[in-house]
């Protein structure tokens, strides 16, 4: 320490200033070392991006299950608001302890969280030139939610993305997935104590709307109410174009199709009369025929965004470049994630998966929760904040407007958005989440 004073005195005429600088450097070093002790997989460079990443990215696995037989893979992007000096000097900006922490899960089920990371609200996406078979290039997302919040993008359930199991004989479904995600959150925070006090939100879209409320209730029942230590600072949950209840989700499609002027008034009235308003009434032959007639009229229309080309309906194509423009995000994601240099950079366990798929429908999965409505009802009684947003050009869900209820639940429609609304309307979705997180009117 004496040597430090002597060297410092040459540059700083003030002893007080010298002491301040010395202590500051020691504190910053201590904070960085403490963070790195729990974060050995910090990513500084990614194939496809030139130079050092301008955001903080960590990847890794967390073992869950009775004997940690399930290894859940995650990408953690720290809020860009964080700077080391925020720990020691006053600032209006947030630091990791104060910035909200989201855990994000893509739906499917069994779709990788890279959908969120690289095509929705994450810090980067892929450039979209005509694809020539080379490694896709990365570009920054100016509307990333990680500018204001920290996000853990989680590959779940087991078998999704880079997550894997060391056993083959297991049953996975909604209820089991919820318990494992709760374990993941608890273990991840134990390894990252700087974020234990961060306001925590569980988030996801599409099929995750069926599971996220179950996870939140699991955290409440088995964690908070049970007195689990340290207590999680759970604030609420966020859902995008969520699945909620099959009867209402599927049933709302016919009226939405009619509302978007994709079928005639006559066909809609015939279906409504034949089905009595319940379009899932498969026991009625007249209803079944009427619904089939409705869907025959919209064959070839992109169900996740009715104004976009339905590239996935094309069974074959010889024009890989043209196909990449149509379904660029998903195609480029698979090309990038299956590259050996990318997997090495992401610290993926070699040989743990056969081929990375953005959505893997071959994974055995039981949809054992038929409705999330009761979970929403119970959680609203606890006072948790809830944001449900919907792209209004998606078939699957009712389009609406912004409305906030006394139980802390807010509904919002993203005008012109599709099933994954931030993909189509990134700026609008960023402003929505920025306002909602900090309690401002949408």
C-alpha cells in the first residue's frame, strides 16, 4: 500500500485525492472479482460480430432436478444502465441491484429462448442480406429491453435449445417445467448474489402464457410463503400474445378473422349460428363444417402476422436466399447456433445435443395444465403486477387496447404487431416495457 501512495503522489498533489483514488480502485477491483467468481462464462466476443461486445453477456448451465440430472442453459444480459461507478457515487441511473431482472421463456412449447434473445427484445439480431451459406453476421438491436433491465433468457423445458438431460427416462410437462424453473431461479440467484434484491419479473410469450403463471405461483407457494431464504423480490409477470385457455384462445380466432375482414359476414354468421358461439364444439357436425369452411378461406395466410408472407407453408424451395428474406430470423438463428465456433464461444457442453433447433416438436412434453385462468385469479389477489400485451395482427389472440385494472393487471395491444410483437414493432414494444416497468402510463 505504501508503494501505491508513493506512485500516486507523483500524479496527485492532494493526499486526500490520492486516498480516494486508491480506495476506489480497490473497491472496483473487489466488485469485479466478486462478480467474476460467480460468472466464469462472460462472453466478450461472438462469431459474426466484429470487435468486443458492447453489452455484458454471460452463458452457462444450472443443474436442476433431484440429482441435477437436467442442465438448463441460459443467456444472461446485464442491464446496459450499469456502470461500476454507480456503486460508489450518486447517480440517477440504475445499477444491477436496482434494475429489474426478467427471466424470459419463449413458448412453443420447446422453442429456444434465442427467439427472444436474437429476434425480439435481446441486444442483437442477425443481418438480413441474401443468405449465401456463410456464418450469419450480427448487428445490434437499438431497441433492446436490456438497455433498462437485465434479462435471463432460459432454454426450457429440458431438451430445448442447448438444455439437455443426463437421463433418458423422464416425464416433462407444464407442472414439472414450472418446478424446475423455480429451482433454476433460486440456484442462479444463489450464484449471483448481487441480483438477489433486484425486482424480479417472470416473462414469456405464446405457449409460455400457460406456464409463466404456474411458475409465479410456484415461487409464491414453495418459496415466499414457505419462508425460503433469501426471499425473492418477486414483483410480477409479463406475457406476450399468451396462450391462456384453449377454449377461449381457439374460440376467439373466428371472430378475430372476421374482424380483420378475412372472411365474409355471411360465413361468419353461419359459423356463429352453427357453433352457438363455441367454435371448439367439435361434437357438432354443423359447427365442425362451418369452422373448416372458415379456415379453408384463410389457407396460406400467415397466422402469426396476417400481413406477412407465410414462408413456412412452402414445402420446398431452391432459392435459399429468397427463403432467408421471408423467414430470415429463424433460418439465420439455426445456421448461427449450429456453427461449431459459435457453440464454443457460448460455452456449450460439447456433444450434449445432436442438432440445435429453434423449436423442437420431437421433445416429449405433456400439456397437463389446460387453463391458466385460475392461476391469474389467485396471483391477482396477491397484488402482483401483470402486463399482458398482444400484437393485433396475430390470429391467436383477441386484439384490444390499453386497459389497467385495480388488481394491477394491464392489457395492451401493439398496433401492427404479430405473434411475437417485438419482432415486428421493436420500438413500440421497448417504449411499452420502459413505461410499464417504471410505473408510467402506457
